[in-house]
C-alpha cells in the first residue's frame, strides 16, 4: 500500500475479503517546506484485518 502522498487521483483500493472499495478523489498535497514523510503517517488502509490492494486495471 502506498503512503497518501504517493496515491494518485482515480486510484482504487479494494478489500479481497468483503469487496469494499476506496477511490482517491483528490491527491494529497503539502506546503513546499513540509516533509511528506513527517505529514503522511498512514501507510496502509486495513479492512477485514488485511491491507487493501491497489486495483491495477
């Protein structure tokens, strides 16, 4: 799973177990003086106890 600053508009992440899908509507943005590694702390979406997968259509 990508960090939020690596996710792109239109990306869809899904859960293999229940089918839940999350679509990126707007990309993460930061001020020029902010470090993405300090701001983007969510490293993966978890659903049904496992990381969600990026759909590669």
